[in-house]
C-alpha cells in the first residue's frame, strides 16, 4: 500500500526541489516506510530518494507502506532488469504467490518476496491482459520505455484511487487530489454539476469527474494509455465488467456452500501479510464473517485484534453484538465512542483527508476506528464492505424484490411478503408497496441517463428545487437536474438495482475507507469485494437474496452457518454504521451557525444562506425534522474553506 505521483513530459523548473519535498510530504501518510523517485529522459534513467530538481519524459514519485517483503528489495519505483518497464504501484495483489509460480517457468526470476515484483513481471509477460488475472486492489503507473507509453490502471471496483489532471501542457497523476492541487496550472475551481449532485442527493464518486473541475479519475476496471510524446492524448479502455454468472439449477443450499468456499478462500488470500493483521468490526453479519474466518484459518495461535465504533446512543449501539462475537472467538476488542466535541475538533483534518465532501458523519466514526488501530500498532485491517450492495442487505432493496414478484405474477407470495414486513425493524410495508406497485416497476436510486435529463434552464420555472438552492445559479451553468430515482421495469429489477449499487454507493464507501485508513498509514482490505464473489452474487435468483420475512443476504447468512454465531445470523435489525448526527449537530448549534455565517458560506455557489439558516433554526428549535442536508451544507462550506475552492 503506497502513495504515488507522476508527471508525463515534465519540463525543467516544474518539479524543483522544494516542490518535490512538498509532494513527498503530502503522500507520506500513504507510505511512511520508504520513498523514491525515477525519471526517464530519452533513454536515460535516474533514480533516487532525496528531494532534488526533477524533469524528464516522465517522473515517478513513490512513498511505500511496507506490507509484503519489508526489506529494501521491495523499494519503488521498480524496474525490470532490461530497463524497459518501470513501475509505481499502490495496493496489494493477493494471488501474487500463484502468479509467481506461473511466471517462473516462463523465464522470470525474482529477487524479492514482494507482489510488486510479480506485478511487474506479469505486465512484462502479458501486457494489459495481466489485469484480468489479478486478484487484489490496485492503482499503478507503468512506463514502457520501448513503446514510449505510460499505462495507468485501476482495480475492478476502484478500491484504490488514481486521479489525473492537465498541468501546463503536461499530465499529472496521483493517489490523492491534494498533491495535484499543488502543481501550477491545476485550478481549484469546483465542478458545478458535482456540487449540485452532492448538495441535492449526496451523490459523489460517479463517473470520471470529481468535485474539482480540472481533476478526473481513472475509472474502476479501466486502464489508460498515455503517449509520452503526447500527454494530452489519454485513451481509457475497460478490461472487465461485472456480469452475472448463471447459477441455473443450483439449490439455495448448494449456492450457500459455494459462497462459503468463495468467502473463506478470499479471506485466506487477504490474510497474506508480513505484518500483523486486525479487523474493523461492527458486530454485523459481514464483519463477523471476516473475524470468525480469520480465527478459523489462523487457529488459536493468532492474537486477533478487532477495532469497533460504539455509538453513544443506545438505539444505534451494536456493542452487545461486538462483545458476543469477540468473546466467542477470543479476540482482543478495542472500541471508541466519539462525541460531538470530537467531531468539531477533528472535522477540518477529516475534510483534508477526504479532499472531497462526504455524505454523513458516519465517515468520522470510521476515521476514528482506523486511528484506534494505528494507536494499537496494527498496520493491516480486514473490513466487511460489499455484501450489503451485492446481496441486498439494505431495506431499500425491498421494493425491487416486491416488484419482481408482481412482474412474474406471484401475487400470493407478494401478499405474504408484505404482511411479513410489518414485523421487520426499519421496514415500512406501505412505502414498499407504493414504490413497487407502479406498473410492476421498481425505483432504483441513481442518476437519470443523460439522454433524458433536462437542463436547469428548462426546469427553472418548475418546482423541482428546495428553497435553499439557487435556481438561477444552476441555470446559468446549465446544470442537469436529474431526479433521485430512475424507473426500471422488468423481471430483473432487483439485480439491476444491485448492479447500480455496486457501481455507485459501494464505490463511494470504498473511497471513504481508502482515505480514512491511509490517513493513519493503515492498509484496509475488503475480502468480499472480488470479481468472483460479485459475479456469483449477480447471478443469484431474487429469492436467494431476500428471505420471505424481508431479511436481506439470505444466501450469505446460510453460507456462514457454523462459522458465524447463530444470534448474529438471525439478527433482524439493520443499524449500519450510524452516528447520532442530529443530536451531535444540535449540541454544536453555535458552531453550525458560525459556519453558516462564515466567509466561505457566502462563496458556496448555489446555497441560499438565508433559507439554509432559517431551516437550521427550525431544526434546532424542534419545529422541523432533521435531515442530512444540514450536514451537506456544512461539509461543502468547510471544504470550500479548507481547499480555497472557487465556485464563481
């Protein structure tokens, strides 16, 4: 796990010594154990680690978090012996052992025990076709000196980030946005469409755009080729897409057995490390699968540490479930319970860490969990992200499941399903029926296709906006105003919604996790987020995903019998990673009002401050119900201030 930054066609003076040192410092948290640089200028290659003036056809800067082969043999940037390929790599290739065994008979020799060297050899042998063979999380830059091309690649789900921006006729790329903003020619102008998408619907991390107009990102499951002699000619291509693997004729029990094998094998691969591995643990099904599989695979000799957030609000606390599992598997449990004052004290650093606005204060709870792990000396963590999006774990999937029943004419089954929902915590049978019954259609969260969007200027006279958004500001910038939903009709409604979630909400959660973990120099691994598990999930029938009583992840729960304690598998509540956001902000009422009165607030683009302040006062006084728009106002304003963002 590392930090990288590079520039194609870097002229003399752009990367002078002090700027190089500044860039290294901004990447240090991603790789505090080692650092290095490489320049290629014509056929001349230079390498080093001390900051000095750098220039050339391509410059690579790298900071290393040492996880596999802690010796200097894993130093980066790394080059092949013949000098053709040069690699800067962030991530882990979990099947590097198997790939190495495959590459050795083909004539490749290895001098380290690192996955970096295996990745370099795999690319030298197979080119971009190697990407389909990789099981892992990765973002890397590889220079082919013979073809004079730079290749940027990102893993199938976007677990690891990779951004790029034009820079005075050059192309710069990096693991994070802040280093790019340090380069001359990269503006701090906001992307107005993304500002609207965030403020209105908390939608972020979709498509190639970011919240900064000049900064884009390589898409998950894509690679980009950049000619060293023409850095403006970046061409991006997909190498994988999530498609269902049919499971026709496979019974529920057989599917559960197959999923059990996939999950345990994935955890086995994700445990490969030369440093201690712990776990982020919520007490839910998914994180329980991780920690119980870790104990099962490693035996009692492993000193297993878990790290958990415990909410101060009893209604949101999962402490009893955390205690149940950690006692049973003999784990050393660490917990943290942040409060509103902690949020206020840490918020500016958290905004710096994320570099783009985020959806809720739950991100802060996750940030504190990784801080807790860092303080305990744990360097690698397993996390349970993914199953909710792949196996229908959220209540929001219930309308799609019901719609599928209606489309297939299974009316009696649908009636029983609706009746069962009345006893499911967090489910609203009336709302589920209303949503699902619209012509046997399901409403799927997400953006409307561009072809049917309407520009803001055409919708200006319609009452489509809340009063705290400035329609004139939006219209002047031709902002598209998609609704929060798109309607999908057909028998595969639930599958379509799950695929949409993997490409949107899961991607966002992975972004939060990468920044929060790396802020504390911790590598966070997500064993459920693999092509094999995602493809298997996508091919399952609806009835294998959602039980007759409305509980999601049916086949996953079945697959974990005998591994995860039964009380966890039988849980009917769905708390998630929730913080008492409403009570936190009410307690911080004076601070909230100060933010809404600040200079940055007056630069907050489409936000109409008088209406926002009025709404906040109503919330604070109990006259209006709290919703997360308040948080989005505050986060946007503080982001503008921290990054000197321009919205004009």
